[in-house]
């Protein structure tokens, strides 16, 4: 996942997983002559993100890792709280995911890094794999791999160092290290299907230990076995970002929000 001397950007949210990744990658980087930076994305959720930013800043300060904060407001002129008041039937999780992915790309370019590391654990990988299958969103399956390039426009490598580790094990690791981490859940997290998938998979794991690893192997192997027709790629007519349609999901989402806000003002 990491090569000698690479500049690595860690996406640190203040949760147990990202703080474990911060501690581990910082130690690994010592023998790799790698420069490590950390970023916290502020989605703009009042009463939720402020605490995690402070926790992330403190953890990075202790480990000697430069820490930056970038918000949705900086790039898109909306906070998630504002989006929640404007959106229609879309789930907040779906919109947040679209904007977070674009934000990571833009930050990686701005800070000129080689690698972007996110703290997705085994449970996250399995849940996303099943969500994509249930939504028939097969073109996104390769994006869930532990190592991948999301677009040809941004050439930074995306890695998920914790991809084979149970969420429960990461929680134990954090407690053993007496790590202070954010425990408050996002107020919008139950709008999507992920919470239901999480519960179902946890029941299956309890009754059939190891089944999460079987799901993980499928998530890693299925994209390589799939015989998918070559999909026509476009450049977004508004932002020039690579997309599967004439307008990318970010611009489409922002246009809907602007139209809704304009109608409310009138």
C-alpha cells in the first residue's frame, strides 16, 4: 500500500478507526522516510463535528503530524445542516458521500500528496459492497477495493490500511491505548440503508463466525471476475470531472440544492 518516501494523507475523523490508523501509519512511516499529513473534513453538522476536530487536532499534535481542516462550505458553499433543509428524497448519507469523495480529491491535489488513506475497516468494506449490489451500482465496486485509483483526473492512490480488521477489534485497540475518540454518532446516519445492513451482517457473523471475511473476499474478487461492458466516460459539462454521464453527481446534487434554495427565497 505504501512505497518508500511517499507523502501520505490520512483522513482523520476523530473516531476510533481513524485515530488507530493515524497511530499505526505514523509508526510505519518512520521506516519508510514518508511524510505524513492529516486532514479532518468538516461537513458542517452542528454539535457533532466540533468535538471530533478538537480530538483529531490533539491526537495529531501528540504524534507530531501536521493537521488541516477543510469544510464542505469551503468547496461547495453548503454545510450538511443546510443541505438537510434543502434536499428532497435523497438520503443525507448519499449526498455526504458524494461530496466527501470529491473533497478528498481536491484536498489531495491541494496538498500535493501521493497517497490518500482512509480508515475503512472490514465491516465498512462489507457493508459498502452489499449496498452497491443491492443498488445494482456495479460500476462502484472497484472503488471499494483496499487499493485503487478512483479517477484518471486525480492520480493519487487510495488505500484502506484497516480493510481486513474487524470494527470490534479496532474498538478494543483504542481502549487498550486509552485513546480518546468521538463516540457521538452522526445525527443523519440512520437515513440510509447502511444501518440495516450493519445489523443484518452482525447477526450473520454471530451465527456464522468468519462470514464477514467471506463477504470481504467477494468484495475484493468480484470486480476482477465481472465481465462488464466498457462504459462510456465523459467529462462533466460544468466542472470537467470524469463521470459516467454528461454531468457529474456532485454538480447534479449542487444544482438541485441551488434550485431548491432559489425557490425558497422567492
